[in-house]
């Protein structure tokens, strides 16, 4: 063994010094380049070719285990028995866009791999995007529906998704610089600062808000183009793209629930100390925030605003004793009082609206037992045995419902 060590040392000692120094120098250069690249990618997203979602090529090859359970197409994914409907948004003209997700284990020793697709209905029928190994996130803001997805769950490689003429379109989301105005751009939250995005290119700049408006709890765009920001102790809106802001101070609280009608005239606020126990009092404006009425709620319930309509009425969830999945909604009457429960035939989640149209994912049948006495303990729901495949649609503010399977 000692002879082998001696031979190895002699061979190593005969290696030309310049070559060894060159290798060390190259190694240091590569390490430096990796550090620079890591810093650069932490500041801005990596740009990728632009394309319409339905025609996009699959992303770079994912993990081999995920490839084993990759669906052949978006249509095949959505029509699988174990596919689950995760989001649904109504669009003008009776069209819609939906997100389908499917998770499978390549084998018992490996974790589940999930793939998703966007399905949408247009004049040409129902179409699907190519499967992606991530979860596209969309949100409606007034008359806009847009969002983003992370390529291979990489937050530094994001893609903007917009709905144009009823079709989802994808662009690389690249962030560089700042701006103090929104203009005609989108306003997108990406788990960090608010971004003002050019929907034609996906280029974005961080929105610089006045100090008292930073870190809002919620933002909303109404049909007139005004943007609203709600946060603890303050409601503000802009009608000129962020150049000037109108502020409405409200009582300080730890939590603020807010709801806006599509025309921006009816606004509902409820100040809460928590999501399980609140003061049971809320504010309502019928003139776009100029004047407000304080309305007591005798039930002392914490209300989640699921739908606010142009006529001043609303549908709300009683969060005091219900989970995010509900079997009924409470209706706020034109005079602002909280009315009786509106029993739905299904347990619903992810409420979305378009005008007077209300939609919700069908988690299961309605619970027919009487509503429990208000308590801080949410009502337990039976576990789901089947994936969500249907959405319930009401065209009359929740009075009657019909089912749709958006695939």
C-alpha cells in the first residue's frame, strides 16, 4: 500500500505547475460567475420566449419522476377521473376560464408529482393549455382576470398570464426599475411588492406607493378603472393611475375585511380583531367612499364579503362559525341589514362574481342539519371522497343555481 502511495505522490508532483494554477484560476472564475448569476436572478426574473399558452412548448425537462406521470395533453389531464377543479372564473359573453390540477405518485417510494392545465371556453369551444408541472394562479380584479405561474416552482422564473379575447396568453414576467403610477398597466402582486405590469410584454416595475399606503391588505380595480387599496386604518383610491390618491381613514383594527361592487359605488368594510371573533359592526358606502354609514350586526359575526353587487346588496360568509367551505350565504339587504341565510344546494368554496353572476366550486352536497349556534369553533364538514369537478353558477345573485363541469 505504501508503494502505491509513493507512486501516486511522484505522479502528482510531476504535474506542470502552470496547468494546476490555470485550473485553480478557472475554478475561481466559475465560482465568481455563479455568485453573480445568483445575485442577478434574485433581482429580476429570467426572460423566456413569449407565446400563447395553448401553443407553448413544454418547459425544460422536469424531474424524471414527474415525467413518468406527465399527462399526454391538457385535455387528457382535465378529463382524468382524479383531476381536480381548483379555480373557475366567469368571463363576459358566457365564456370562462378554469384551472385543473392532477397529482399522482410515480411509485409508492416517490412523492406525488402534480401537473396543471388551463381550460377555457370561447366561441370555438373548450380548449386546453399544455400541461405544466406547477400551479397557475389567477385572480379577478374588477373586469380583469390575470395572474402568474412559476416555472418548475421557481419564484425567480415567473410568467405572466392574461386573458385576451377570452384566451389565456403567457409572457415572461421581468422586473426592472420602479414607478409611482399605474397608468394603463396591470397591478400584480407576486408574493412581494406590488408590480405594475405591461400586459403586452410582461415587463414590470415595482410600484412605489406613498408611505401610508404601502403593504395594503387588498387591492381592487372597479369597472371605471379606479384602483382601491385597503389596509389597517385606511382606505384609499386613485382615479388617475396613481398620480393622486383619495384617503378615507377608518378606526384602527388588527384585521379589515373589504368588499367592492363592480361599479365601485358600494363598498363594505368590517373591522375585526380576528377572523374568529369580531365587533359585529361594519361600514357601508353607496357613493364610492364619499359618505359612510355604520351598521350594527346583532349577531356579532365576522363577515367575509364574497360578492358585492351594483344595487348595494351583497352575499357574505359568516366566518364566526363556518370554514371557508360553506353551505349557505348571508344576504345584505338594500338597507344594509344582514338578512336571512340563503341556503345553497351545495357546499361551495372559491366564490367569484361577474356582475350579478355568482360562481362557486362544489365541494359536496349541502349539509341539511340546522345551522349551529354561533361559536368560535368552525362547523366541521365531512371529508371529501371525490375530487371537485363541478362549479355552481347563479345568474340572479345566488337565488337559484345550476351545475357546470368546465371541461
